[in-house]
């Protein structure tokens, strides 16, 4: 008897442990490949601005004060303000786990039942459920962030060139490292080289660093989780131990920034302005301005001009950007250097991933004059460029 | 050499919440109550300790608050399992869910009230920063890992040693172990079984709570996170109880080893030694399984789970 109880208890305990490990939270719509085939035009009738109803599905709470959902929610609110929509015209389902298909469908059904004309689903794994609902309800527009599926009729996807902002943040980090005279910059990434978005982001950051400080090395630690504050802290500490003087990140908490600040190092955040977390040490952060997309899209729907096209923009429309440079922390000349590069990116004069480009194994990725295509950027960056070292 | 000691230092930092959780749970299991609510109690402690530190800037009040709220969680558990004889596993799991939910709800309220992510002040952060003893802390290599740690680490080790002495060397400790092995016999010999269960479950829970506070105050530098910070450490502590064979002194070593598992992958030069991340994440559980197999083969009565652990004691059914 007691033995069996013991065994059952142990199994239960271990099962729960494994279950917890298994359901590591995936906060973040992290794109894989982007389907850029354009739509066969179907048009929707105009909807009066005071009648339109907008549905949103968020992965975490709409009341978050920083991070991924916060950025989307801010965009939705900006859109509502810009178009003069009332709060009851926006229906939100938040804390919808994107690994839980049933929960996703229930949230979508709620929004359909609430009479929404357009539904924005902001996280990657909502994709298949959204696809199914788009087929089921052809009169409703479904717009999914960071995935790659679309149906050319009422279901598109949207994402942005955040790597452009990462490149600029790399300039800020590189100049700071140069000012300190230490050619080592660190980066805490959530996912390894199998994830093109994180890996491409690290590469873009490194290119930015190298553009101002060519001999500077970028050391990378991978946590394996989008959100794991304790692990992010350990990884940041390990980078500091390895000599990094500026730490950047692609993960969801501000622990990398606070750890850097405590050790007297500097940091580049992500998703939202993390200066409040490290007032004297945070340089800047690549951020999203989702309001640009939401406003444009809803406005088009109101006018009856919406077309089912996939959306992948960047600095040219200010979908991505940098949080205000922190005067207390940045190196001299950062502002000018960032502004100059920003103009070049916006005008198309500077393309981040252009040749010659080598990976850190010595293979040539791009020859002089070549550029990565959007499909390659969103789905096929599985290598680190020269000067990046994963530790 | 530097890397090795940096790694050791990081491992000690990462092992401390596990040590709190483990010795707390050992205390509970030694009186025969398997409390799977460690994770929940750590969440409660993480919130209460943070909130107190945020509001009062006092280390002592923060310590007591984290202990106190987690102890309340343990009290609920004790009432349900000891007095009402509810199933221990289910009650423990419920406590986990409850603890996580409660601290997230109040954490959210705290964020809303602060109008942004709340942070502890520099005054408080200085109190929980790594101590610096002149001369001693400056000894090359070992100075930092012995005399240059934050106060929680010393508290954790002290608690583990005190509990070891209490459990193994005192009469009360003997009584307590008797309850875990055979509550009916203990009862017959005049020990107040239920009272002892209550006291030890509650103290054990409170100790788990300090581990949670350590995570929100030290591991993430005193910044309250939207989605919490404990995220599974409580479960590792439950596994560690088995690993340390219900011995608080061994728990010090055990948690250090498990702390190494969490920091190892950041210190192994992965451009030279390529091991998938999943392997490191799996390590604690594989090692626990191996220890479990080895100890059950050895059939050493001393190093196994208390015989009555997980079984509620019905006085009337003796």
C-alpha cells in the first residue's frame, strides 16, 4: 500500500514537473516563413466608422506594462484614438494561450459572436485556428501577426522588419563599447539558430555593432524560453563574466537590463522602452509601433478598400523604431550616427542584410551586391554572421 | 580558472531558492505530509516579500512577509489535510494553482497602482546585495564564493543546518520523525501528532516562501515581472527532496548541484562543446530518477521517504 502511494505520488510529482517544462510559455509571435504570394482581389463593402467592430486576441494580459502584448495593445489603442472609435467597438480576448487550440477557437468564436468585422490575432501559434475560422466565416476579415499563412480572400498576415531597429540599436551598443574601449558586446537570445527571427535579429544587431566598431565581438547566450526571468538573469551574468560591456536581448523580461545595470554595464532592451528598469544604464530598445498597421488596416476596411495582402514593412512606414536614446547612458555621437543610418534605411539606401556577408564558420552567405530576400529573412537565417560567437 | 569560479558563484546564486524550497518541503514530508504546493508557496512568498520590500524598504519586514504569506498557504494545506484529511497530492496541487493565481492577481494590482513595473529602491537593493567583508572577500577565488554572497544565501545555509540539527539531534526532531514513519505509534507514545504536523507544515511552507522572495528580489534584481518569476523552481525543489534523501544537510549539496544544472549551459563554451539546450533542461530530472533508482536498490531505511508520507493519519482507524 504505502509503496504504491509513494510511487503514485512520485509519478504525479514528476508528471507535473514535466508538464510544466512542456508548457513553457511562448510569449511572442515569432515568425517563421512569410508567404508573400499576393491576393486575388476580393473586396469588402465599406463599414461606417461608428458601426465597425474590431476583435483582438492577445497571448498575455492587455494590461501588461511592457513586452509583446503591451506593444500590440498600445497599437490597438492608438488606432482607436486615430479613427475616433469608441471603446465598445473594440472587443478583446486576452490571456489566450497560443498552444491551446481549444482556447484559441473559443476566443475567436466569442469575437465572431460579438459581431466583429475584423479580428486581429497577435501570436504565432494562433495561425491554424485563425485559418480554420477564416474559411468558416468568409465575411469577416482575419489578420494574423507573425505567421506565414493567408488565403487570398479574408485572411492575411502581418509582421515587420524589426531587424532594422536592431541594426540601429547595434550602432548605439557598438559606440558605447568603443567609448569604453572593450570590444565585447553580449546578447541574450530566447531561441537558437533554428529560429530565424531571433538569429536574424542577432545578426542585424551585430552588423550594427560592427558598422561602428569593426573589431567588436558579439557573444550570445540562448535561454531556450521566450520568458524566463531567472534564466535571463543567469545568462546575463555569464555574459558579464565573459567580459561583455553592453548587453542586448531578445527575450521578454527586463532582467538582462537590471543585471547589466547592477554590474555597472550597459544594455539594449526590446519590445518597450526599458529605461525605467535601468535609468542610468539602458541605452535604447528596438520597439514596435503596431498602431501604424492597425490604423492603416482598419481605415482601409472602413473605406471598403481593404485588400487581402500580406504586410511586411519597417522603417519606411515607422512600423519599427527605437525607444528614445537615453542621454544618461549613450556614448557621444550616438544620436547623429543612429539618425544618419535611420535615414538611409528608411530611404532604402541601406539594406541591412546585403553582401558581402560571411557566417562565423567562414562561409560566404552573400556576394558583393547581393541581398537577402524577405523569405530568407523571415525563415532561413539559421547561421550567425562573422563576429558573433554563441557561448 | 576564473570561469570555473564564476560558474560556481552563479551556481550558488541559482541554488539558493532551491535550498529554501527543499528544506521547507523536507520538514513537511518528515511529519508525513507530502506538500506539492511548494511552487505555490514560493509564488506567495515572491509576491509578499517583494511587496513588503517595495513598500517598506526593510529587509526584515520583507523576510517576515514572505515567510508569513507562504505560511498562511501552508496553514490552509495543513487544515485540509491534517484536520479534514483531504488527499494530500490534490490539496498540494491546488495550493500551487492558488498561490500562482493569487500572486499574479495582486501583482497585477501592484503594477496598475504603480503605473508601470514596480521596482524596489536602491536602498533596499543595497541591503540584499552581495556582502563585502574587507580582506576576507578579497581572497582570490574563494573569497567571493564564501564571503561575498548575498544575505539570503547565508540564511538558507543556516536554516538547513539548524533543521538538520533539529531533525537529527533533538528529542523533538525524533518525535517528528516518528510521526512521519508511524503516526499511530507516535500517538500511542504520547506525541501530539496533529499539533506537530501543523507546526512543521507551516514552518516548512514559510521557508519555501523565503525562497520565492529571493527570486523576485535578488535573481531578477527587485523588479516585479508581469508573469511572475518562480516558474518551476518549486517543482525542482520537490525533486530535490528525493535527491537529498530527506536530509537538510545533504540538501545544501543537492541544491548546489541542481543550481549548477541551471547555470552550466551558460558557462560551458558551447562553440567548443555542443550540447542541445534541451539536454540541460532535462538534467535535474534525469539525475533525480537515477538517485531514486539507486536509493531504492540500496534499500537503506535511513535514506528513504518517511514511511507514512502521503498518507493521512486517522486516529480512529488505528
